[in-house]
């Protein structure tokens, strides 16, 4: 049943098992990293969409506004944007 090569065969099987486990763990970690980056991007999309909508509204207001105080209003909008950027956690 057991021959002279039995220890070599057992060693080869152990090395193969270690290689399979290491490969599986690598694939698992890679997929987990991809999933978390995809989840982060999908949760970030609505916020970016709302930011874009706000920008379009501001541009529409600037394009349709014919007041003399346009430069002053632009500065107020810039200050609001800066306050929002400071308030958002990084």
C-alpha cells in the first residue's frame, strides 16, 4: 500500500493544496476589493448627480439674469460652494 515514494506524493499533495488555497484567497480578496469600489461608486453617483443639477441651476440663473449685480451674486455663490466643500467630510 505504501511505497518508497509515499512521502514525496504526500508532500506534492500538500503543496498543491496550499497553492489552491492561496489562489482562492487571492481571487476572493480581488473580488472583494472590486465589489467595495463598485459599491462606493454607486453610492457616490446620486450625490454627484445632485451637485451637477445644482450647477446647472446656477448656470441657468446666471444666463437668464440681467441684473447689474451679477458679479456680486457670482461671488455669493462661490462662497456658498466653498462653505459646502468645507462642511463635507473627506
